[in-house]
C-alpha cells in the first residue's frame, strides 16, 4: 500500500465514522429544535414538524446505509445527500417564513459549521459542501422570493459567506494537519514493519549464531577435556621424567664415589710402593730404579689427580642437578611475605661483599606478596648474588631493587650498572650449566636456572634486559593469586 492510499483509506474511515455520527446527531437536532417553531412560527408548526420528521428519517436512513460495507465513493455520495437534504429542508422553512428576511437562514449557518467542522475529508470535498449549502440558500430566494430589503439580504449573505469561509479555512488547516499526521503514522507503520522484519531477520540470525555457538561450545568443551587429559598425561610424564633424571643423578653418585675411593686407594698404594722401593734400593739397578720412581712419582700421581679432578667436577654437577630437581619437586607453602624485610635481611648478610666491591644497594618500596617464603628468599639471593658478582669494582657501582603492581601481579626488578650482557647471549643466561661472557667469576652456571625454576613454580615470568657496558635488569613476576602447593 502506498502512502497516498493509506491516507485515503484512513480518511474514508473517518468520513464514515463522523458521517454516521453527524447524521444521527443531525436527526436528533432537527427534532429537538422543533420547539423553536412553536415560538417563532406557530402558524407553520405542523408543516415544519413534518419537514423535521421527514429529514430525521432520511438522515437516520443515510446513517444506516453508511454503516454498511460499501465503496468509499458511495459514502461520499451519502454525505452529500445528507447535506443536500438537510439544506433543502432548512430552505423550505426559510421560504415559508419570510424568505430573504427569514431568521431561519441561521439554520444554514449551523449546518455549515456542523458539517465542515466535524466531518473530515479533502479540502475539495468541503469546498463542494460549502458551495452546495450556499447555493441551496441563495438560488431559491433569488428565483422565487421578492427581495424587498436588499440591504438585509446582502448582510445575511455576507454573514453566511464569512462563516462558511472561516469554517472552511479552519477545516483546511485541520485537514492539512490530519493528512500530515496520517502521513507520519504511515511512515511510523512502515518503520515498524521494517523494524519487525529486521528484528525477525536478526532474531533468525541470532538463533543461527546461538546454535553455531552452542556447537562451538560443545566442540571447545570436548577440546578442553582432551587438552586437560593431555595436560594431566603430560604432567604425569614430566613427573616421571623428573624422577627418572633425579634417579639417574642420584644413582651416578654411587660409581662416582667408587671412582673417588679407588683414586684414594691408588694414592695409598703409591706411598706403600715408594716405601718398598726405598727398602730394596740396593737390589735394583740404577736405570730400573729411576724408571720405577718416575712412574710412581710422576705418571701415577698425574693420573690420580686427573681422576680426582674429574670426579670432583662430576660430583659438583650432579649436586647442582639434584638441587634443581629438588627445587622443582619441593612442596610450596604460600604465605604473606614482606619483601622489604626479606631483601634487607639478605643485604645485611652480604655487607662484607658489598664493601669489598664498593657497591651501594638502593631498595625502593617493596610490597607484600603471597608466595613460598623459602623460594622467595632463594630467588632474591640468586638474583642479588648475580648482580654483585658481575658489578664493576669501582666507585659509583650500585644495585637497585624496585617493584610495581598491576591488577594481576607484582613485578620485581633488580637493576645493576655492571658489565652487561651481549644481546645474543641474553636468551642463554637461564639455561642450566650455561655461563656467558668472561669466565672470571666462579660458579657452575646454575644460579639463574634455579631462579627460573623458582619463578615458574609460582606461575610467574622471568626475563632479562641488558646492554654491554650499561648493566642489566632482571625482572620477575609474582601473581597475586596464591599458588597451589603442588604447582
């Protein structure tokens, strides 16, 4: 339906509604106003009453016809018929009582006000009604009546024309507003329909999306279950691997102890053989005695020393590995820790080292964290020792310990202005048995590996930022949420 058709249909419905109401009310008014006939024109009372009864019946008949389903054009014709029949009835009374001087011309005014004021429609329709009322009044008088008082007749005509013009103008403005309102109502209806279509389409799309999301959730749930199963399996295998590595490191110590024992026994036997050679020196030739002494005093001690050195080195590495495995398996006991007091206690235990290297340590405000106390103490010790070991031995060397917090974690920084680390070596510093740069500091290369293990046990992160000659910054995080004791 187009906008014009929508407006016309609504106007037709309003014309039908108000046409029925006006016809019924008009029929009632014609009968009620018969009382005025007894006062104004008692000699014509019966005639006028007959007129009024006839027009009342006609108007009620028109109201009945308009209430039935029919074409809009027929309703318009019925409205015109009601107006015309009412105007003719009033004109008959005017001609009966005074003609051009009759006071009943006021009936034409009332008819124009009633029809034009209450029945909506197009301006052209109302113009036809106004012209119809005026011509029904004017033509019979001009044709049939002898106009004696021209001035009064002209004044009456001017009054009737003015009233009809004013009411017609008011009707024009009212109908314009009505048509505009109907147009807006049509636009709103169209918007509503489009919105309903859009909502329906979006609802269907949302339904499909929800269905797709449900399927994705099901798939994700299954995937998460599989991932959890894989994670559990990986955790078990990792524990088995750690136990296997721990067992190997532990079991290797037994043959190592045997090697060290045999080396000791070899040294003891060497001393006994030397004593035996001295006691039998007279029986051996000089050359044989020299060879025996060289073997016993030079070759054998050198071999024994090599065995002892290798065994000591292997023992040190095995002990380092065992400690790493112990750190990875030790049960954590989360508690609230005052980092400031912890760091100050560690610094107090290293006053002599700091004095010897002319180092100053600046500690910023450090918060409390929830972590395993022993692990935090070892972690800070390893990182502080690393900063001390690789700092310059000159005035102005310093170490800074700072911290910051965000919504998820606490971040601790240990900054030094020491020798620094080459960019390519930074990823290697946390590997086990790995030492970078100049090898002028004693150690096995396990300190930062221990630190990395301790941080990971707390579900944190650890990293390094460094530049050769400018120093290094080692940072690690501690989540606010307490770690599981078995992590």
